[in-house]
C-alpha cells in the first residue's frame, strides 16, 4: 500500500494509472515521473520496491505542486476573480458555467431548474 503526497494508491492498478489518483497528476505527468524515477509503467503498485516508491515520492513532492498546495492555488485564483469583479468571477459566485457554455438547455440542476418527468396525472391512493 503506497502512500504518496497524502494519497493512498490502489494496490492492484498499474503505477502509471495509480499516480493519476493524485490531484495535479495526469497522464503525461505520471509518465514523466516514471521515466525520471526509472520505474516501468507496467509495474503494479503492490509490486513496487521501497526504493522505487521513495524515488517516485521524492519526485512528486519536491518538483510538482500537487494536492493541498495546488487546490489552495486554484481557490486563490477563483477568489481573485471574484474580488476584482470580473465576469468569470461572478459566474463562479453564482455557480454557473464559466467558460461560455449554454445554460438554456444544459446545467439545469446547477441553476435549480430541475424538471421532474411528467406522470399520468393520477394521484396514488393511500391505504388507511
């Protein structure tokens, strides 16, 4: 059971997939970490040696901004947009799509416009 950057990696997955469980590590970065640490991408997490695990851990924690630090940075960017009163910031505040998506037909649940499916119009009889 490997624990890297505060995240427990699943044992039965390949290491290249398991690294993507860490916030801030995607497909490309996971492959880059493994080439730097000289670990095969086909290796399962449970088959990692302690040396390989430590090599991966040092690369992830020293060279990349991941997990809590990255989340704080992203939240800081969103807070800045809200503070300066930008359009994007106001969309974040209202929990609406920020990047130009349409809202007439999509994002109903976010807007609070939840439509229940129409039934037959008959009320159910209650047994007393």
